[in-house]
C-alpha cells in the first residue's frame, strides 16, 4: 500500500468515526431539546459519514494497476466519486430545506430549544474545525480532490453550526422558537451551495481542465532547458487522479539521427518527471524538425497563449 493510499484511508477512518459520533450526539440532543436546526446539523454530519465511506472505498480502488478495460488506470475514479459526493451533499441540503420550510408554512414552531442544543452545537464547531483542518492537510499533501472536497464541506459545516448557535442564542433572548426553523432552512440552502461548488470544480477536472498556469510554465521551462530542444508547443496537461498526463510537441534538428532524437525525447521525459513537483503518470512527446511550417491544429497551450493571458 502506497503512502498516499494509507494517508487517505487513515483520514477517511478518522472522519467516519468523528462524524458518526457527532451525528448521533447532535440528532439525539436536537430531539431531546426540541431543536430542528440541531437535528438538521446532525443529519448533515450523517452525510459526512457516507462521504468518508465512499472516500475509503475509492482509496482502495486507486491502487489497482491499469488493465485492458482501463489502460489509464483508475485515477479518474476519484473525480467521479467526488461528483457523487456533491450529489449526496446537495440532496441532504435539499431535504433539510424542504422539511424546515414545510414546518414554517404549517406554523409548527415547537417549543423553546433546551440547553443541550447549545452544548451540542459548540462541541460540533470545535470537532468540525479540527476534522476540516486535518482533511485539508492530508488532501493537499496527497493531492486528493476527494479529501479536499470533504474538507471544504466540513468548513461549510463550521459555518452552518455557527449560524445554528447564533440562531439558538437569539431564540433564547427573543423567546421566538420560529427562529430555529428559519436557521434550519438556511442551513439546508448553504449545504446545497457547497455541493454545487464542489460539482463545478470537479467537473472541470473531468473535462481535463482546471490545470494551474504555473504547471504549464514549469514544464515549458524544464523542456527549454534541455540541450538541442527548441520551441516546445501544443502542450496538453490533464489529470489522472492525483497524477498528471502531459503531451507536448518539440523541435529538433532535422538532420539528427532517429536514435539520437529518441534519446533526447527520453531525456525530456526524464527531466519533466524528475523536476516537476507533482507526480507524472505519462509524458507523450511529438518530435518535429526545426522551423516546421506545417499548419498546426488549434489544440494545446503555447507560451504565447500564457503570455497573452498574463497581459504581456
């Protein structure tokens, strides 16, 4: 088992246990204290348990080697799982919103929440902050979009729990239990918004986009620093999970022997894999003679495009 897989699995188990305990505590505290917003917050934590279970399964799937069915490996499974996570989060938020609005329309405001509700929310805020920071740390370290998405979801949970706490305090001071239901409806809307943002970001990856400009700049610099290589162009970079797949065209002297050109292309590939500060799945290099004037297809990224986007 790789260090990356081990890290993702440990992070997933910590979140499963932490969120499961939080969910049980908050749902029980919400029912006992008659606070719908705290119950809603607990249901949201239950969704986090499901998210972490999915992450745990995908971490095992990522270790499988490429095969005839998936020649590029299982790296994209992580992005697909993140999309599934976004749908789970969205529908959980929608259910919370519908339930809260229904109670408001029915005029079913209930009793004043008990003190246990405030205790449950304070505990939730502290635990969620710790879990979110841990998930983000491991996610960035392992370049895991699933863990980063889960961390963002739990950062949203901190905002949600904080709003629930504010709502409970206002309810006590103003003696208006209706505020608890209003806060619960906004909790659901926030959960839906977090899900939409995760979906948009992950969809970019599935469409082979969302590659940072700095990565293109680094690869261009690495290729140009290789002796006898000129005019790197038509670069295409996409992600296969946490690894990068790089396609690039380079120009070499036309009179060069095939063996020597092949040797240089291997050196370019080695330089990219050794010097780029991210894991590389594969590098595909197309060789052209110096000054090739054949009209090129309008694909890939050139240095000129990077300069134009920088306003130079």
